[in-house]
C-alpha cells in the first residue's frame, strides 16, 4: 500500500498499464486488496479500462469471485 501511495503522490497515473493492458486496479481486484482498490478509486482509477483480453477491473472482480470488493 505504501508503494501505491508513493507512486500516486509522485504523479503516476492510476490507469498506467503493463504491456498486457492490466492496471493496478485489475491486479488489486484480482488479488482482493481492498485497501489498494479504495486508494486507486480515490485517485480516479478507471473501472472500465480493458486489458489485452478485453477485461476490465469490473470483469476481473466477477471472475475472481471478489464481487464485494467494488
């Protein structure tokens, strides 16, 4: 969580993506890191950006079974 806050404070976009199009929000949702999800959403991370498989963090939430996280 500390790293996420430092990166956001340094101006890194919450929607920055890896080569596969996955954002930090994709990963946080998939791994059920609720505190990171909340922090990213406070910084206006998009829940609708799609990765290279066409899945958004919303989709990731449903696929991972962590529906209560968003």
